[in-house]
């Protein structure tokens, strides 16, 4: 086996490079683990405290979480669609197809999530609706 392909056991020029890359990756992983927690990386404090129930209705939390997660899924779908457009304009169709497949899965996920909200009965929603005032999902820029 020539050294340009590298030895699968880590010997030779390519093997030395691979070992250096692994050491660097371990150092970076260690730095990440020492400098940032899972919660910090995901900004969980902000996300998990972003719900501010205002109603006396138990189902309000379900309603808020459903709509907030839908907005996050839409943000990801738009991110993927923009990147797919860039890939198409760069003649990178395989990358664009992957991104569009991801958008399809995001939309499936969003559709399935509405099944959870459907556990709220019409009378439970009607009891909550007056508290929502003029607010509506139609005001979402992402939905439009």
C-alpha cells in the first residue's frame, strides 16, 4: 500500500496526519466540554423560560409550546430552503436534494405535532380563546 493512501492502522505520512487531527479534535472536544455546557450551547435557560402563561387554563402551556416549536421548525425549514437555493445556483444538486429532503421531514414533523394539540377539545380551546385577544397564528411571518 502506498503512503499517499495512508495506512488504515495509522502508520506513515497520512497516518501521522490522521493522528495529529485526532489529537486536535480531542483537545477541541475537551475545550468545549470545559468551557460550555449543553444548556449553555442550546441556550436552554432562554428557551425553557420563554413560556409566560397568562391564563387560568391548564392547556395554555400545550398551546404555547406547540406554537413556539412550530416557529422553530419553520425557522429551520427556511434556513434549509435558502441553503438549497444557494446549492442549486451553484450547481450542487445532490446537496440541494438532501436539504429539500430535510425540509420534507420538517414539514412531516410539524404536521404530526398538531396531533398533540388536537388532544385539546374544542370547548377547552373556546374557554382559552377570549384571553388571546386579537393574537393569531396568522400574524406569524414564518407561516405566511
